[in-house]
């Protein structure tokens, strides 16, 4: 198209007044300012800068940035499950229904989903709660997963990834002012979506600490302590659990879940169970128990009363379909009038992405034994999960071989969260830079090796302890290299900061102020 | 899988205590309670109930429910644009790159998008702002659309539909308490996402009325009146404009946009320009002018200062891909620190659906004249837009032929918003039912004809006037039937409520209380 702009209207001859902006850091919504999200925080932004530099020829002591900061399986080379993609492609472009290249079971799944879409098109809005047959399939999946515990598709809501569902439920629950303001109990360490959402909604953070000495188990006495302390300054109304744990990788025992649910029942807490890693259990001694199933087994008094929302996602498991932003939540015992309010709230955003709903459908309704895609599907699924189990063991073993580093077993999920010893001198240097000590550690790790992990301070940790979160997603060869480089870096770091004199001259006057504060 | 549940654990012998819930209407977040969204409100829920009834054999005076409540093109039978679906299907299932059934230009588009995805997979998270090449394509599109006005891809953010972008920007802008609380200027009538977002964020609604007598033009004096009035009780900081208008269908003139931007400049308002209907202009006398282009033409003093966000979407235009939840925003003159805060806020939700980003890419980067898909693409695009233009005229003509109904020209967008005369007796009946008079009208229309439209009260309207919004999306045959049925209904309604005695006995004692209130 021709540029028919009249340049004369642009009066470049006059100096332009730059006026004060309407939207500045001073006028920005303080709730937005309060939000923190380390998984894509400063370290990751820095990693992106370094990566661009590498592409432009900047010399670094490494040739690539390895992003072990986020559970993004495909970005680390994991292949999509063929059947999932076949069904979504068929839904996208139904002319492929005639193609002999696609198996019949994939075509049937796609046809079934399109049947329930407006105008039989993925391009229509779905109902705010999601496509009906997808909700029905999810309910069937849950009933089967939980060995027969009934599931009602009317309690299922499709979401834009699990994050969206968690945000929607939290939004309902926040009310009151001052001492009656809603308090939300979250594990520490936690996935920072929770703290971000609580900040954004101006709810009260209630931290309960997972027991690192006991494989990050959830200790009921600690839950009680946190609750009783919080009661003085807020109204604890919500209890969040992440199982399998993120960033901590533990799989909670059935007994522990029973205790948590009993506690929630006694204290009238709304339970939010983040179960997005339900398919990611690697330890032969661990088993996934859904909060819903355990609640059912505790008897109808519990099953009919405890308000529970459970979240799942297409992004994790063996599919790793993060980009589709698919997910669902099952909501139990919600007041019917509140449910209507939830639907109203969801309807403002119209619907979750329908392609993500289609992907979710395949995950809960995979090929059955008699269907043509069963063998390939099963093989692909097995391969992903076996590789993850192998990498979980590998990571734990190598990390535990590093002096000054201890790592709990990665029983499930996709992360290791080792504790690292940081020498007092490094702590002091970090503090002089107004930086968390593990941030300094991760920054140096990135700068020296190209490895990008997230500091433990972004997830929360007991004071005086330091950690980082890394994913176990790189392929075994790359993971081994990564772990060896990490080991070398750590030893170098320990040596550097154990010398008598500081390496840098920054803020030398403060150098002894924090020496007494030792990590435990 | 066998049902191996131990039924004995379910102690059905004891009566279950139903305890008071944690989450009730009394404890629900009051900001959620305050949200209203008529486009999927009570009328639409009722329409769904009637539809299910019909399927189950319930007798009605009609055989189908026609949902003219929402701009959901595919649900009304509009066909997807082949090229869009080919590219997205190729991105989903790259094995199709080898298929001769797909044209080369579609394959090149898909390859280009995948090249910029982590692991070359649509299943990876993208950067929080979106896939880089998609952002670059959008910037190129904008520069071309605006006849050479420069566009920087760093100012482009992909979104989960336009709604998500609008919500994110509003979230940044809300601050202060009492008289310093952010006020948001919105047109009346408006698309109710705006009022819903303002309620949810507890900002202050500032209504400026569009001029119905002048084709729903935006009158600058009315803008000033609304601003001056609001200044007494809040801090007006944001000005929202919808152009082409929803629900009102007008296309603003360049002169009007200049005045609005001048006003925003003078009063230091952040401008939010909802331009999702930029491709939907039907009237030969109307032309779409982007706020950005007009701002540029006003000179660098304006172009370098006015803070402006413009929103676009995959859901409207000629593609109607609502289900993909694709969209973008371009943000001008935002403070760099605030931009970093915006990125942080977006990163908590990780990324918009990547399939929606792919669809957005095709829309801004369609086949070029020399490419194999050009002819089919152009034909399909033309067919959709011509049909919409025809239906816009048809709707306006028939509605204006109904006594007691007047409809402005549908210059653009996808809706007619006729004013309807509601007889005083009907108003009185509605009020005795605590119902807006146009809600009563739309409810009766639905019950008697199966036609689902949204009452004007859901969008806002001058007091004493009544409207409804209907889409022009049904195919011409169905649309004609719909309009004829609507006409018959309206005449029946007028007759019914013009009789001397009320048809119902409800609240007969109030029957004269509102007789003096006449619509104008």
C-alpha cells in the first residue's frame, strides 16, 4: 500500500513537551506493584538478555542458556503426544476427516467435540463453564481415577490453564476488612502464583511451612500453628495444598491428606487442591491420592460438607501442552447461589480457549485398549513418564553428591528444590546489594554457566535456609551436563566466598554485619 | 477399571449434619457480587433452559431458539476462513507439512510461527508478551493499516481475546481511595465488559452518553460534562472508547476522534480504544480511523504524550474465531517502569493461548497477491463482509418499519440497538416484578418466539428510553424470519399493553404509580 501520509501534519520543527504521564509508578495500582512472580522474574529476564547477546555474537563462558526455570516440557525437547495433536488438528480443520492419514479414533474424538461446539466449529464461544461433552468426559475420568467416587459434570469448569481457575476461586473467597479480611493458607515453599494472587486480591498471606527434614511432608501441627497465629489478625478461610508438590516434589501420603481434610472440616476452611501433577509420580513408594477420593473415604459427613476445588491442567503430566492453556476445576459442595456467581464471573471472559478444551478432552479420554491409537499412545506416554522418573532420580543423586547441597527425593512433579549452603561472606555481599542471598547465587550461576534456575526466595523458605528450583526436564544428556556444571559452579562459589578477604570491594563497611546469621 | 471401593467406609446409616458453608452469598467477595454481564445474563440462561426443554420434547410456540444475543459468528453458521484454519492445523500437527493437501503459503506461515516457539512446538509457553514473530507481524500490519505511522513490536502484547487485554490495562490504572479513586469514563450504551471490570476493580464508573439522535456520535460537550461532574467525587484517569461501536454500531468520524484525543491530552487521560470491529465497517459513508493514526496526524506533541492502548481480537472482523481467544493490544507512551510491571502482571498467567496467537498472526499477515491462497482467501473474506453489510442494511430497514421502533444505521460492528417504545402499562408491570422494562420485553420475546436478544438496560441507556441489542449474524433467510417474528411480537406487545385493563393481576395496587414516566 502506498504511503500517502501528509508529512506536513507532523510538525517536527517545534520542541515537544514531555508531560508527566497519567500512569506512573506513583499512580500504578499498588496491588499490582505488590505482585511478585519469580518463575519469570529478574533472573529469567536476565537469561533472555544473555540469550539475545549470544545470538548477536557476544562472547560468554558458555554457548547456550539452559532454561531450567519453568516447567515447559516441549521447550526442553519433549515431543507432543501424537493422538492429542491429531485430535486438535482435526477439530481445527475438519476437512482432514477425509484424510486416511488420521486414525479413526482420533476422528471420532474430534467429531464428538465438534458436535458440541456452536456451528460445529472450534471458533465458536463455548458455554462459560466449557463444552458439555468435555465436562462429561472429565467427570468420567475423575470417577475412574478415584475408583468409583461419583463425579458430576455440573461441578466441572473448564479453565485457561490451572492458574486461571485458581485465580477465579480465590477471587470469590476474598472479603472483609481488617481482622475479618480473608486469610489464605499456603505452603512454604509454594508455587508463586498463590502469593501473586493473594497480593493482587489484597488477601492475607498465611504461611505454613512444609517439613524439609521429612521429605517436605505437610505437618498438621504446623498447619494448626499457622492457623492459630493468623486468627489474631485475619479470618483464615482458605487452605491451599499443592500435591504433588511444586517446587518441592513431594507426594503427600493418604494419612496426611486425611489429617488436612479433617482440619479443614473442623476449622471450616475452603480447600483448594492443586493437583496438576497428578500424573507425575515417580517414586515406587509414592502414590497419588486425590483430595476428593480421600474426602469420600472419610464418610458422608465430610464428603457432603467440605468445600473443595481441585485443579488440573493440560500443561503438565505426560502431555506438557502448556501453550494450549487448557485446564479444569472440579468444585464440591459450593453453595448454589455462589455457583451462579462463579458462572457470572467466568462469563465476563466468555470462555476458555476451545482448542485447549479439546486438548483437555483427549487427556481425560485417551485411546482405549481396543482402539487403533492405543499402542502408539501408550508407548509415547510411557516413554515420557519413564524418562521423567529417570531424570528425577538422576537429579536427586547428583545434587546430593555435591558438598553443601542436599536434595529431598523428587517423588513427583517436575522439579528439584535442593537446599544450598551459602557462605556467610556471600550472604553479606548479597545483603550489601539488597539482594536475597540465593538470588546472588542464581545470578552468578547464570552468568558463569548459562544455567537459569529460580532462587528459593521466590517460593519462600525457612529463614536462614537457601534453595533453588530447577526443572528435571532437559534430556538426560543435557541434564547430566547441567548438573555437572552446577556442581563445579557450587564448589567454586564455596571456595570463592570462604576466602578470608572479600572478592569485591562493594560496601566493605558492612562486611561483618550479618556474619552471625548462619543458614541451618 | 474395577470399582474396588470399600463401601463400608461410607457410613450412610448416620444422618449427615449440613453445616453452614464457608463461602456463602454473605461471605462472597462483594466486588464479584457487583459484577453484571448481560450478554450472558438471565435472559441467556433462560434461553438455554428453553433450548434443553425443546430437545427433551417440551412444546413451545416455536421450534428453535435463535441466539442473537452474542457476536458468535460461527455459532450462527459463518464458515471459518480456510487459510486461518490451515495454518493453525499445520502448527498443531506439523507432520501435515508433508501433505500435498496444504498450500505452500500456509506451510510457510506455520513454519515461521513454529520457528519462534520453544522447541518449535505450539505446546510451549510463549513469552508473556507473546511469540516474537507474531508481535512483529502485528506491528507491520498496524503500520500498513495506518498508512505508514510507525509501529514498534515492543509495544505489542498478545492477549487472551481483547477482554483480557482490557482487564489487564484497567488493572494497572486503578488506585487511590475516596475522592482520589480512579474514575473510568465509559460510553453509554457500552459493552458490559467495561462496567463489569470497573465493578470488579472497585473503580468509579463515569458514564458519558452517546448521542442517539445523531447516529450514536460521541459528543465532546457530553464528555466534558461527564468529566466535570465526576471530578467532584473521583479522579478521572481513563477514557474508554469503542469504535466501531458495540452495541451501537456507529463508526466515529475523524473529526470526532481528534476532539476526543485533544480532550484526553488536555485532561491527562489514559485512552483505551476498543477497536475490535476495525474490519467491520459497512456503510459506504463511513471509514475506520484508528485512534493511533489520528493521534499521529495531530502532531508529535500529541503523539509523544497521550497514553493510548488499542485492542484487537481474532473473534470479530471477517474471521469470527471467538473460540481461539486470540487478541493483541498496542500500548503507546507507557512509562517504561510501568511497562515492566505490566509484563510482570502478565507473566503470572504465563502466556496467552499460542494457538490463538497463531490465528492472530494469520489475520494480520494474510496471503499476499502473489501467493497461492490469495484468491480463495480474498473470496472468502469478501463473502463474509458483503453478507454482513447486506444484513446490516436489512436489519436497519425492517426494524425501522416497525411502529414504535427506531434504529440508527448499523454503520459497523455486528449489532443493531433499536430503541423500542414500551407502553406505560408494561413499564408498570415490569416494575411490580422488580424488573427493567426492557428485560420484561426481551423475556416475553424469548418466551413467545424463541428469539434471544439482550435488554438495553444491560448496556446502559438514557433514563426512560428502552432498547435491545441483537446481532446481525444469522444468515439472511433466518434473519428475515427473525425480524418478521420480532415485528409481529412487537405489535402484539404494544396492543396487549395498550388495553385499558392490565392483563395480569400482579400488584394491581401499583398500577398507576409510573404512568407519568414516559420514554422519550
